[in-house]
């Protein structure tokens, strides 16, 4: 049975069709997820129904406090709850870093029973990691359909300027009031759409990992993300007008993407090389003291940038590979370490190598992967053929006003070039770009890329 969404009379979302025979451990969602209109006034009753307690810390920022936080604090106090506001004030963009987490932690009191996040990505992730580290449940009040992290169990954070990911908790209650979400500026809507479009590449890469490395894939999670993004493409007009129907489709897609993280306990179905490239941009921007591009918007652009590599590979003939030449040109451990230190800088590179030790392949393992890819080339190319037409993705992005050039997000040619080469190295997670590198093809693919004019090949010439 296909995965289907249902709503009860309280606007509570439930899913059916999650049964799967992939053999992996699955955690069915137990959270209360509400999507509808007029929900903010009902939050005190929803908290009482869940039995979370009466002592809360409410986390907001300069934007979400006047939008929702102040009103919600009054509603909760009128219902008899004690609420301590933690309004994260910044001159620039709020990032989920050690300072933000520290402010929330220091606002908490011994009697604090739960947390409430009022915001989107940065606020939710900050609250999420503090909640798991203190053993407290939390409630999420979404304010923009801009990212897929509301239902996630992973928190992307910034630690000393390095992008990291930490295991965390999903909110016990998620409230997505469409009246609030529709007030989000159009760039935040575009950001959410970009985050969803990246799921096509993530699901393709997960399947590629299954074909080459025997990685266990979950077809139900794949179905969830593909259904969500396909439905999104059918409602571009509604999204442009920010109609209730359009915003509902978008937030459902974002929530469902996050549900896959809950189901399998990792982000494999929703993030791959297209996210890695954006993480590289984020870290380099932080090192320069510059503002990071909006996450989902950057993911949407990155998805457009890597898509042609997949189309190129769909016509590839791997029988032409010269294994002896690939072995001669492969980087030694010392050379790869030097490359990572140059590309990511010392602190980030050290963290990447520590968290991804399996990326230092010996030759027998690299040769096995190449031979497996050669033997299963038809299956690999079938995965790519299952992607929707690139022209349709590009048209939708253009219709919504999404950026098409990296320069529009402050990404110059040198950073773009380096990110396209370095994205494969951010984590062990397998992708087509890793496969191309292991086959000795990546440098040639990127040399042919029209936006790149400086090469930093990851194999010796």
C-alpha cells in the first residue's frame, strides 16, 4: 500500500502504508503533528493533552517573538503555565552555534520540564540539541515552510565555525499553523522548495550506495520523499501565490522528508552530495565572516548544479576504464590528508577525518567498487533514468524565482569549483560523485563543467 496522509478533526496528521520489508530497524512516528489553520490558540490544550508539564522555556528570536512568541507566551500563561522566554537577539543572522545553545541552557531552571521552539531551522535545531542534552521534551511551533528539520532527529550545528551534525530528538508536538506559514516571505518559501527538490538526488544516491556497496535501502522512505516532491512540482502555481493549498503541500513535503529520518534514524533519504556542497559553502562563509546563504535555497541551487553530472553518467561506458591507470593516479593517505587540509582548513578537515575514517579506501576496496559499478552499470543508469526530466525541475525553479547562478548567493567561481570537488569528502555517505572519483572520472567530468575554470583534481595526473 502506498504511503498516505490523513487528518483527523483536530488537524492531526497521521500516516498509513509505512510497513516495509527492507530488513532495517524502523521507528514509527509517535509525535503529535498538526497542520491546519487557527492552531496557535490551541497550543496550550495540545500541550496539556500530551502531558508535558507546566514549566517551560520558550525559544524565539527577534523575528519570531513578535510574530508568534509573545502571543503564545501570553496564551500559555493564561492557561496556568510558567513560561521563561529566551529571545535570541542578533545583529546579523542567527546560527545554531555554541552561543545560541548556551543562551537556551542558561535560561533553563531546575524546575524546567520542557522547551518550546518558535521558529524554523536555526531555532528548532538549537532547541533540539539542548533538549536532548538535558533530557527534556520539546514542542515545535513552525513559523516558515523553509526547511525539512521540524520532524528530524538530527541537528545540524555550528561548532567553532565548523558545520557538524549531532543526534537529537524529534519534538513531541509539532504545530504548523498555515495562517502563520503563509506570512513567511517568498524567499523562505523558495528555500523550503529547494530543500525538497534535493530529495531526488538524495534518493538516487542512496540507491547507488545499495547497488555498489550493498547498503540497505528503505523503499518506503524513498517512496515518501519521491511522492512528496512530485506533488510539489504539481502545485508550482499555488506555491507562487502562497495559497493555503500550496503552503500545505510544501509543509507536508518538508514534514514527510523529516519523517523518513525518524523512521530509519538517519538522513540518508533526504541529504547527500547536494547538501555536502552547501555545507562547504557554509563553512567557507563562516571562515570569512560572511553570511551563509539560505540553506534550502542553496540546496536547490546545488541540486541544479550536480544534476548534469548524473545525466552525463547515464551515457557513460565504464568498460573503458583502465584500472592500472586509476591505481597509479589514486591519492595516498598522506596526499588525501593534505587535500582535505587545503580544501576544508585544519579544524574542519580534522573533524571530517575523525568522523569518516572509512573514506580512506585501500586499493582492493576501491577496485571492488569499480568492478561492481561496471557489472551493475545498467542498474546504476536505470536509477538516473527514473529521475524526472531536468527541464521540468529547472522550469519550476525559474518560475519560483530561485537563483540559477552561484554568484547570486555570494558563491564565487573559486568557491564553487572547490566545493564541487570537495563535496564528496564531507562524509562517508556514498554518492554518484564518490563513484566518479573512485573510477578516476570526476576530474574529467568537472573539467567539462561550464561554470568551473580552475581545477583541483583529487587524483594525480
